[in-house]
C-alpha cells in the first residue's frame, strides 16, 4: 500500500511525512501539563519528543517531574525495534487510575539514551494533555501514543487503513 498524500502544511506547521525513520529525538522548548482526576499530575518544561514518519510527536517527560504517586508499575512490556524494551506504568491522579497509560524505556537502545529516566503518556485516558496551553488530540488507534496539536499536519498513522504505512 502506498503512503497517503500528505495534508497541506499551513504556516507554522510541520508535516509528519517529513519526520524520519528511524525516529529522531529532539529537545523542545515547550511546556507540558497533564491532568487526571481533576489534578495536575505533571507540569514541566523539560521536554523531549520523538519524531517518526507518519506519527504525531510522542512527548517524553522526566519521571521526576510527575507528582508523588502519579506513576506506578504496571504489568506487561513491549519492544520497539529502535528504542528497545519498554515497560508500562499506571497513571494516578485525583483518585483515578489510568491502567497502562504510560511507558518508558529503562535502558534505551544506542542512539536513544535521551529517553532514559523519561516517560510518555497516552493522551486518551487523561482528563487533558496540553502542549504550551493547547489541549492535544490523541493519535488515532489504540496502540499509538502521539499527540496531535495545531503545529502538525497529517494524515496520521492509526486511522483505519493505515496499518501498511
């Protein structure tokens, strides 16, 4: 299946179809806030994002920036051909637990060491995830953890029919 035709890029946007494969890590000057159960579970400007062809950015935040008790070990793991073995975490806030709603790479593969000590969060189970005050839209599909903002143009992997992209 051929990749889709990229959406037009508006001023100030970047196309996910210009992101590389293998993925690239970059530090960004952005503020990220995540809320769950009516509480702020993280508010940080120490942000890196992973950019991969056809995916909206995945934001990785320092584990130490999360509120006390906001992250708890969860069952299961997965493997990324680029980043290595991931573990899952529950996210907790305001008496609400979002099971397996976050993941990290305790010992990332060569080239991805900047992800050590950082965690990414699925936006869908949270009350809200914000980048610089903008509430993000979760990447389509149940598996993917990218965050869609007005700064990125798709189409995005995860929509029906995109498994071959």
